[in-house]
């Protein structure tokens, strides 16, 4: 009996249904949708399309609350990536996605293929990728796996991005015990396209050819989407076969071939084969176009012998795309892909049936109505409970030595220099990176123009755990500040929603709360969400049945526009004698601060309040000051508070600072809506127009506070020590 025959005759048992990640009531829905029992191919297709990773069945009713529109938005959520207008007939196309479970199981390939996948989401829409970013969360530095995971993930990101020739220009890294056994690897790509050459996924034209391009299909990554939608346990590392293997050199060829074909009028629709591979790409194209699709599985290019339709449809082999072409353009398109040494095969055509039909060896091996697979997929209203408000801090500790506290903080995992990481990334390839890693936001030149795109990734998970609503607001607000701090007008955001098991009301409450805060902040700051990703079940169960969820982590990736890159601001002090001022009011809000955690071993109290009116006002003021040339350096105040931000400016410029006297509550609180700026004494700020307080004078080779000098050399050594010690170099 052939493998195909055994597939079509395999009995579907409750055990097989459970192995595919489907609940009994979901299987009943499949029986109702088909009017019969599915075969194993059809069951596999339902399983991946109804996974959390593909269907958003626990989250999409809440995601609809997010602001997604604005005059700058060309295309919001629903396509491969979001699209915003940047003027002059150009658009920025960008998205962030997760590759969490694969990166824990196989850190190098998991992270590498995460980069490859997000690159394809962007160039699928006609954009040339110009920058990569990432947001990474690891466990405790002393956890036995942390060094291995950090090393593999960073190498995977660098290896793929460097080889494909797209600069990795920045990102963020956190460490916390909640990520010990479930790290987060979120990757973001930004590309540039002409507004009249943007490509979408909706298939159309009955009879139009469906074309497969790129690499051959193998058995790697089968059930990857299902695995990404399940909790971890102690045996999760045995799932290595579900992790894809990437080839960045093939991806580079695929980018060039696709962009060459896109310069013609041959493409009707195009879709990346990402999670769930050929299944999701074909279903999404047909669903978005309200058409049907028929595929001949005999024509799918395979790199392994004896592959079955089940394996072909569920494989997540990398560097593959699906297209609908205009009739008669097949030979022209084939010539382009063969020139770039890539596979090209016509594997099907568009129909008017609203069904997905697959044939193999002369038999129909799948016939599924498209409605139940996508638009009518499960959509759950999970029970959720609000996170209880944290009690106010009534016993704020004192500091006996602010200078010693500063040295400790500068050496701490969340504030230490990331130079060890970003030196492994080629952040200058393409020669358009004009603000390198280490500042508030990365900036890349829009090639051939005086415009720049500012890019930032932000989230403070400890705030989100203490108060999801305020934490959701703060993630958007900090992204807004980082973009404003380089002089860019914030345009829009993408999100990557990383949470635990949504079937637990307290976890679902965290998700709903973060969405509420994000919604409020996006509306107030005019930063709509135009694309994104949800990653749930980031939770690990140990042998005793105890589950550990990650901190609620709604990672935000934002972009902003600089009309003149010559006016861009940076964090570094520029000259001795200049004045340092803080814009925005400070409150003694020490709850959830890094000072409280790193110095006093406490993770309690409410997070800092987020006043969105102040965020908008102060952001507008800072951008105006930068545009007018009234300030010489700018830095937002966030993790670690004011004194840490001052020190970062001093280290970046290698110039010291003499500060006014301050107590620990002023030095280390993490109040929001604040910026540090320097200005020349011959060009003072206008107190009637800017809510600022002068707090110091630039100069010397130390940070001088409360009569104590902390040499820059000592601060730099402390700041560089963490990764040197962690990675043994």
C-alpha cells in the first residue's frame, strides 16, 4: 500500500485528533463543516489553520479594539505586513513576529528562520527590506541554559541577517526568571516600496495559474504552527524536527527574483509560505480573494523522496512563496526564477468553487470549503479577570550611597551595554544606517533622499505584570518617546503579543488589559497598529505539574519619519559647558523600578503612571526643539530612571557631568513622559514654552553627584562587564 493510500484510509481516532491539537468540540465543528469524517490530510489542514498561531482564535475579538487607521495608513492588519505613507510616492512596510518555541528548542535555527520569515512578510508586498530589529527575552543569567540560548539566538539573528545583506540596526534584551524555560524571540523588518507597486495576497481571476517559487519542500517544520500554539513541558526539546532550517543565501536570491518580477505586471497576488507553509498561503490567498483553489500535489517541488500530500501541505520549509500570475506570463516568470537558480512550478489554478481541492496521483485527496478554514474558524471569548491593583509602596527604602547604586545598576542585566550583541550584527550593510545601535532609536536613510526612518522596539514586561492596562499604555508611550528623541514624527506601530495560556482567566485578563492600555495610547499618540502577531501558550509545565507563564510581553515596534536626516538627534553629550535639563515632571514613583529590584531585591508596588497628554505634549516639544536646533543631545528617561539616562549620555559622548544634589527617589524613579536634553548656554531654552528644569552642567571625566565623583572609566567597565562575564569573553 502506498503512503498516499494509507493516508486516505487512515482512521481518525480521538487520539489522532488530540495529537493535532484539536479539542473534541473543534473536531465536531469539522464534522459539521464537511458533513463527513475528514481524512488525515484534511485533518492536518484544519489543525494548522485552527491553531492559535494561524487563527488567533483566543485573541482576534480583542485585537479588533486596536486603532488601525489614519491618514498615514495605506494598509492595516490583514495582509503580510502593514503599510504607511512616507511621502514622495514612497511607503514603509513593516511587521514584527515571534519565533519563541523554535528558538528555545534550537536557538540558532529558530532565531535565524524567524528573521527569514519576517523578511519574506515584507518583501512579499513589494518592498526592499532596509532594516531588521529584534526584541529578545531570556531567563536568569545564572540559569544553566541562558548562556547557550543567548549565544545561539544572537548568532542565528546575525548569521541570517548578515548573509542576506539586510542590516540589523537595534533592538532590546531583557532577563527575568519568568523566561527561564520559555524565551521570547521577536523579529521585525522594515522595507521601502513605491506606493504604486504594493502587492497584496487576494487571489483573483478564475483559471489564473498558481505558481510555487523558491526552495524545494522538505519535511522540516511539519506541525510547526501547532507546536507554537502549545505549552512547553520537560520533553519539549525533543521537538527539534518541528524547527525549520534556513538558508539566507537562497533568501537573498528569492528577494531579488521577486523584486525583478514585481517590476513587471505579471503578478496578480503573492503570499509568503510562513507558518503552516503551503496550507496557510493557499488558504489565505483564496479566502482574501473570495475564490477557490485547486492544487496538483504531484507538481510541488520536493527535496525528499516519497513525500505525501500531508507532509507537503504542513511542511514549513523556508524560502518559499506562492503566486497567482496573469495568464500567459508563466514563461517570463520562469525565466527570472531559473536565472536566480530557484525552483519554479505551476502547481494549480484559481477556481470559483470557494473550496480548497488537492489532487495527487490522479485522486482527490482533499476537498474543504474555505469558509470554515479561515473566516469561520473558532473565535473564543475566553473568560478573563482583571489583574488586581498593586498596593502603593509605603516603605520606600533609602539609599546610603547613590554612586554605588549607580555602578550596580549600570552593571545589571537589563541596563548593561549590548555591544557584545550588536557587534555580531552587520548594522552598516547597504550603507544607509545613520544612527547605529545604542541610541534611543535606530535611523536608516531612505535611499537616495534626505529622509530617514526611525525604528524602535519597546516593552516593559514587569510593568505589564503589575498593571496590564498601564503597562500596555507604557509600551506604546516609550516607543513614541524613543522615536521623538531622535527627531522623528511617530507614524505607526506593529505588535508582538507574547502571553501565557489564554485558557487561564488571569492570563487572558493580562492580554485584555494590555490591549485596553495599548488602544488608549495608540489613539492619544496617533500611532495606529498596522500589523502584528500573537504568541500564546508561552508557558512551561514542570514534572510536578506547576506551570510558569512568561511575563505579559506586548512587544511594540514603531517607525517614525525624519524629513531631514541632517537634523537627527543623538544621546551623546557634545561639548563641555553645555547645560543639562529634564523635560517633564518627576514623581517619587519607585514601584517596579530596576533600582528597587536590583538594589533592594524587591519586585512590588504599582508601575509608574502614564499621562498620555503629557506624552503627546512633551514629544511635540522635543521634536520641535530638535528641528529648530535648540538642543544638542536628547535621551528619553526609562529603565533605571534619570541618573542612569544621564550616565548613558555621558558614556556615549565620553564627557562627564556635574549634577545638582538629588535623592534616590529623584535619581532612580522611572516616571514617564520625560526627556533629558542638553543646550548651549548662549542658546537657552524658553521657560514659557518648555516645561524643563536645569539639573547639571556637562564637563569633566566623571558623573559628579552629591559631592561624589564616579569616574566614567569605572562606569564603562561596570556597564561592559555583564556580557563579558555571561559569555566568558
